[in-house]
């Protein structure tokens, strides 16, 4: 049969009574910036009627996940708040105390309090708490330009999401995270003559189907499998893709660096590497080879608890396949040795000649900074080591002295300059101790940081924020537990259907396409993040009309479309023009190290101090980290290391060892006792299709799919504990506890448990102390802060420890009552 | 006699449940009612010498319910059912029973549903 389609239709067209707006979506609701193509059907009354995937999209071709299919239920959800609200400070935590106010009142309150508090304590007393996966978060440069505080605070311990991989890539390659090449930017896609389908794809610590991690369209893996690519999965659990893999390595959580070193060792010792590439483009090969030699495959097999023959097999398969690619995921960030594992993965890619070749791993182009005013743009080649100038502009509006006040800059300057903000764990220290100075004002911007998505030990964050913060405002679509707990003013933001926007896929790294979000409907008085930034910038300029820095943001971006044009589109396009394209591809070049496209000076090579791939990293060395990869047992591991880091001559974590010791002793348990009391390895962060981080829990059609927070456990472990499938249980350790419903899964490794991500319960009481039940299933309370590497990165979100105790009570949600409360759209 | 059928390639159904949600939105089915559901068959361990991978059986198979009308009004308008249109794994096809039966013969691990007359 032949079917009708909308291929070739303009960005806006009529279909019967509906006006259809084609759009490339990116948040809210939050997601990673894939910018999937959607068609928004708007009825005669201007109301969003339904959503379909847009078959015109060059990546997704009309396919769409359940979260966007349910967009209407998010836009018109009865619990969404679409007017500005205020609440007296003494009523914090009282869900019934919010009062509607005007935008002017709300903005005046924010600016008056900002003036009062910064006059007392300096601009650095304001922290901007940002989350992830929201458009507003990629505009952090704008936020910093307005308030000029260095304390941009992404509160996840060790920034254990993407940044450790980004920084490892920056150190070793002088480039951003190199993505598995899925032909996204090529005009002909998979069929483009330039492209080659990879013979082999290794998915390592990454299950990209449910979450589209970092902007990678997860189902492109399926597309490539259909075109003949074989899979290897490296993951402790058997995920669904593992059942379609030729080999899977079910390693023990947190041991990735040991495996990665062994794989490099085999590739080098069996002479499976590309001598020409090493000779021409690598630095420190001999030292690297010597270091990985200590990790024999036999040793790694013991550490990782996997068959040694499988390690050999994967190393040889990967080296023989041409091309082959590796997608390395979040597990690398949520591990204190993750950057070392990443160092090895990058080395594997280079050693086998799979870097920046079709079907291998592609390196991001330099972002063109011509219209931006950061130091990086102005400074020429020597200072130009910042490939993300579009996101660092606000940081460089501050003087070096002002930036130097960022919390954690004294310990972790590389981290703070890389992310243009404060080090997460040090922010908690300042909130708790008021040292080196008090943090009195907060902007909770697109972050629900006390839900189990982001901060470790959120109970501590909650207490510290409530105590330390004198004034806080929040920007979001819903009153989240975090906003309920600490905010005095709420500013409602629009969903992706209600504003114009530009999304850069992969957060701007390996940005293969640029997408335009087109406004289709208006709801209440909500404004988009960027529009709110413009209003705040306008007020700041009015307050200090003679201070050019205070006026900078307003003068540059009087309207939010100016930001879209000058920043997101780099001054090279006008939104009014490109919105009609909805999505357009960027040119893709391969082997850019040969053509000078990786360096602003146009010279061949890489943007590292030596101009080569640094297998021995001079930047790690300069920043106090071991310049070569190492493996060391995770802090909360069920094994006591046979040798200390000193015995192995590894520079493990020199900066915070005393502090870390203090944290251990505070809990008063020896490693032996910990292993005895908390024998399970706890992996947090299990993703579901029906939600993004802590979002979507109030959407009835999605909640019905995953009504309760689940803990996956091996049936043999469950039997030993007397825990039945579907029974609730409590996981606990010396840091905290949380309740989950057990799902017995033979795919979970014995001795491991895996907890669902991001749960809170909009149907439960919103007021303190419940805060929508945010403490009920908060697995992050079992993950300690401050277990980072020497650069302040990485944290044990996937290798904490716990015990599991069966419960008699059930905490199942009543879906009928839920549907009654949240299913009737307004 | 059924005229139309849904063909599912369950080798590539990832269990994303887009079909379920697209269907509910299209038909306004309330909580507790569905036009299609994804059967989660597994995971359980098998002992298969030929299987080089995980040795786990785990297939996700969309199953139309009694409420499925194969999006009759859309089909009348010349469009595919919403489950097929939005499928993330691109593993669902819709057509006449004859057409789909011919497709079925092309590869294993497929299933053909003819839920309605």
C-alpha cells in the first residue's frame, strides 16, 4: 500500500482544521539535544491537539519516543504552574502558601534581594544551580553574564555526567568527546558515498536506546545493526542490546579502567596497532605501553570477574574490524577511575586508526568563535584551547580575580575553568560551613537537585540550602521538590511547543545538525528561559546604567532571538531564515588532524600542548594527576586492595586524601566492616523510556508504563534474602536509605543491585517534610560526596555499596487515584 | 475476513513503548486501557550453543488488543496507523494481509497480526 506523508511540507502548513508546526524539539521537557523532528497539530482555538514524529527529520525520520508523544499531557498537565508565584520566606516548604503575582513583582523581588545580598556579601554569594538536558542550561554563559557570579553550580558530585569524558578527551586529544559516527551530518546519511557502516560497534557503559545520551540518537544503533554492524557490549548487566551482541563483557561495576588497560595492552603487545598513526600523531607511546603492560589480561580478568579469553577476543576483534567504533557512556563519569578508562578508550580508538574516519569515532569541529567575545576568541592560537567558546562568554565577563572566587577553584582550577563554574562537592562544603564565604542567594534553574538525579547525599544538600540561602528563585514548568523546599519566587517557563529555540546536537560537541524549535502555542504567562534572562539582564542594566559589564548582556541580547542568532547560530544565520529549514546539517570532515581543522592556527595535528594525541598527558601531569592511566579499586568496593596506591606508584587522589579520610572516619567504619555490612554493589541511575531524569512523573500516560521505582536484583540474591518479585525493600548503607520495589532479573550480576533513577511522587504531600515523597526512593542518599579523582571529577554513582532489606508494606501507587488527579488535562 | 495486518520484526523491537503511547493519545484511551501492548518475553537464560552472545532470550513483541481498530480513520485518510508511524525501532509495517504475508516470508523473527475484520 502507498501511504500519504508530509515529506517536503513547509515548517508550517494546514492539514484540515489543524495548523501543523514542524519543529526540532529540545526542552522542556528535558532531553538530550538530539532535536528529534516533531509535528505539532494545533486546533482552531490555538490548542495543541496532538504530536507526531516528523518524517522530514534527517536523523529520526518520523520516529518519536513516548515522552514527546505525550507532550500534550505535559503542556496541559493539571499540576503545571503557568503564572509567576511568590511565597513568604517563613512559609518555605509549605505547598499551600504560594500566591500568584505579576512578572514585574517577581522580577523586582529577585533584583531587590540580589542587590541587598550582594552588597553585603559580594556577587559570589549567589549560586546558580543548573541541571541538565534543558535548553536553559546550555545558556549558562548568558546567566553568568547577567549576574557575574563565578558560582555556576551543577551539583552532581564530581560533575559525574559527560564532563569527565569531555575533560579526558580534551586532555588526550585536545578535542571534545568523539562520538560514534552514525553518518548524521552527511547529506546522504547511511547511504552517503563517504560513509562506511562500522563492522563493529562497542557499547561500553552505555545503553543509548532509552536516553539518547548526550544527544546521540540511540536508535541509530538499531539502524546500523540492520545494515550489518556487529555489537559488543561491556556492561555488568545484560541489557537488551547485549542479547543482540556477539560478545558481552559483564564486568564488575567500577572496574572499567582495568579492562581498558588490558585491551590496550593486548593491542600493543600483539602488534595490532597502526604504526603509522602512532609515529605521526601520538606522543608518549613508549611510556603508555609500559604502563598498560602491568595490567595483564589475566589480572584484569580477575579484577573484572570476566573470562580472560573474552578480553583477548574483544581486543582482537576491535583491532581487526575496519572501521570500528566505541560509544563510551555515563559509566565512565560515574567512577573515580573513569577518566583513566576514558584515556585508554581514546587510545584504543587512535591506536587502531579509527579516529575521525567514516564509521569510526568522529572528532568535533572547532566551534567558530568569530562573533563571540570570550578571551578564547580574542586571544589567538596560544590561548585558544577552548572549543566551547559559545558557552564560555559569561565566564570571561568576569576578571581573573572574580573567577578565582569560584568555590573549589583553589583545589580544582582545571575543573572550574573547564565547566566555567564551581566544583560541585566544594559548593556543598561552602553551604554547610559558610567557608570561604556564605552562599546566600540561589537561582534554581532547571534543576531538581534533591531528587535522586544529580547531587549525592541530597539530604545534606537540602539541609544546607535551607539553612544557608536567604533568598531563592526557581525557573521551571512544575513546582519540584527542590523549588518547594527552598524557593521564595517561582517563574514559570514554557515548554518546547511554546517558544522558538535553536538546539545544537551533542551539546555543541560533534554537532552534526542544528535544529530549530518553532513556537506553536501559548499557555498562561509562561516565558522561555532565554526571555527570562533578557528580562533579568534589562533590569541589571537599568540598575547600573554606567557600568558596561552590567549592561553587556542586555545590550548584546535585547531580545531572546538575538541570543539565538548571535550565540546558538554563531552569527552565521538568522533564525527567521533557518527556522523554515527546521533542521539543517553541518558539513562533516574526516581526518581533520591532517587538514588543520582541529587547530585554530590551521596547522595539522591536535590542539594539545605537543600538537599530538597525548598518550602521556602533559595536562594531566601539570594538574597533579597521573599522566598515564591506572586502575585502583573504587573506594566503596567489596574488595580491599592488595597494594596501596603508593605501593603501585600511582598518583591517585593527592589533593583530597586527608579530607576523604576524615569522611570515612566520620562514619566510623573500617573497609572490612563496610564490606560485611553492605555487601552489594549499588548502581544508581537506571533509565526508563517513560521519563527523563526527574521529569515526567506527573504524566499519567507515562506513569502508567512505569508506575513505581524499581530495584533490579539477581534472583539468587533475592532468594537468599527472602525477597519476592514485586515486593518492596529498603536499600541502606552508612550514608542513607531508600525504598524500592524489587524486580528479579537474571540479567543483573550477582552481588549487584541497580536502582531506578530520578524518583519523586507528585501525588504525595508537597509540603515539608514529605516534599512530594522525595526521600522515599532517593538512592542518591546512599552515594557519598567527595569521592572524586585528583581533578575533582568522577564519583561512585555506579559503584556505591548497600545492603537490601525486604519490607512487609507496599508503597505501590494507586493509578486510579493518580489518573483522577493528573490525567485530566486543563 | 481480515483485510489489513500489522507486521512486527521483533528482532529489532527495543520495547520503547512509543506504539502504546501513540495509540493511547490517538484514541484517548484512559489509564488502564490500551490499543496495543508490548509483551516483554524474557529475559531468561537459554542454553544455546549457537548463541555467541548473552545466551538470554529477551524479545519485546507489540501485541494489538481488542481495542485496536488499526487506526481505521487514519487509514481511510490514506495514512499509516500511529504505532507504525512513530515506531523508534522502525520495526512495524502495515498493509494488506497479502502484502504483509509476503514480507513475513523475507526474514525470521517476525510476527503478523490481523486484529480486526
